[in-house]
C-alpha cells in the first residue's frame, strides 16, 4: 500500500508554531477588557447613587425647623385649667444667654405665687349688668366665664388654703378663710358731719386687724359702681392678710371719699363672684331697695358659693324699720342684721 502523504510537505518551523499559539490566545485577552470597563462603570454609578442618597432628609426632617419648640404652661384656676403655650424657636434658644438678665429682672416684678389670678373687673361689671344667659344651669346674669377671671361661684373652701378665723363688724361676727367687705360710699355717708363714713372706715380697719396671713380678704367700696381694693400695679384679686398688704389696705380705706348715688346690686354680685365665706354688707341707703327678684338672685348665688351675708344698716330712725330689704337679705343668706343709729356714733 502506498503512502498518499505529500512527501514534499515540510514540518512547521519553531517560529511558525509559536505564532500559531499566540494567535490562539488573542480571543481571551479581548474578553477581559470589556469586563473591566463594565465593572468600572457600575462602580462609578454606585458611588454617585450613594452620595445622592446620603444627601436626602431622614425621618421627619423636612426643614431646619420641622416643628416649633414650645412649652405649655398650666394655670390652675378654681374651676378649670388654662393652658398657655410659650413657643421658642431654635434662634431664640441660641440667644437665651442674651435674655437671661432681662428675664431675671422681669421675674422680680411678677406677682407672688400664692396670689390669685387677676379679675377682669370691666368685663365682670358689664356681664353683671347684661341680660341673663344660662351657664351651668343657673341662668343668672354675670355667670359666664370671662378671660382672666380668677373667681368662680364655687365655695372658697374648695381652694384648700388657709385656716378659719372669726372677725366682727359692729358686733356682727363671721367665720371663715375668705372675707369680702362691701361698704357704701355714696354721698349720704357724709351726713351728720361725716360721722357714718368715719365710723365705717374705723370699724373696717379694726376688723382687718383681727385677720392673719392664713386668711384672705377683699374690700369693695361702692356708690354708683364698685371700687375694689388692689395692690399697687396689680389687677384686683383676693389679698392675703399679710402685714404689708394690710398696711396698703389701711391706706386705701383712709383715702376713700363719699360721693355719688347708690347701686347695691353690682357690688354684691361682684363680691359673690369671688366665692367668699362671709360678706359684710354695710349701707345707709334703703333707697333704691332691692326687689324680690334681685334678692332671690343674690340668694341663689350665695347658696351656690356657700356664702353668708351679714347686713349692717346705718340710720337715724332710732330703731329697726319694719319693711327693710336688708333684714330680708340677711335672713335669706344665713346672716345677721344690725341697725346702727348714726346719731350715737362717736365724732
């Protein structure tokens, strides 16, 4: 058998073999380069996504001040709680060091912590003279809650402060922790050479002297309208019977002059709105007299607050008159009535 292979065919040389091997490895190198390029591209994309994600707000942080910082101050009033929100921003907190001095100086002007919140006297008087509007089922004029109203129609014993004391006005005694003196200062108190007004002032100062710092008081002199006592620079409120406050009250009493007409009802309603234990009511005016409807309304208010109303009448008739609204007012409110003959008063 013949060998059909080409006898002239030559074996490849060493250089030819090496070149062939090099050419066979070229496809693998061309595959690695695109992979490196793709890896680098995706790495850059991931870095950019990470930077963008890190710059976005987290949680509820939508702005520098997501919500204002504030403090809710609770004022405990006799019949309710009043909330006052005091807001402060971040900028205000950063400047707190600058305001510390001014805050400290203003705090020294603040009222004592045991001083009752102030009464809106103008609003109260307007309400007392308005038409009745039902509030808490009473239906009485002047029973609506007014801004800054420090007093309710509830008993003063609900305040949980003080200890009972007994004081007297012209021999009529009253016991409790909260006392309101409602004294007439109309022009008729100037009669008999001014003896009625002088005697009323002297007796009032004596009665206040029997109180201690454990009791509170208020004084309402009235003619056409009430004029309550107030501490200097402070709105009207019930006043603790401390020595300094008593000195101011004595000066206030001595400064009172008698003039004008007489309007009993507003002064009595204002006193009852404070919810005292005892009201000492002194007047020399039987006219204008309180009607039966007005007496009944005062009785409802006094019963609601647990208040006793004592009545002292100045007169010159020589005896207790038969038909007198003051005797009715005292009897309807568990109080005492006393008649004082002004002709027998000391000069």
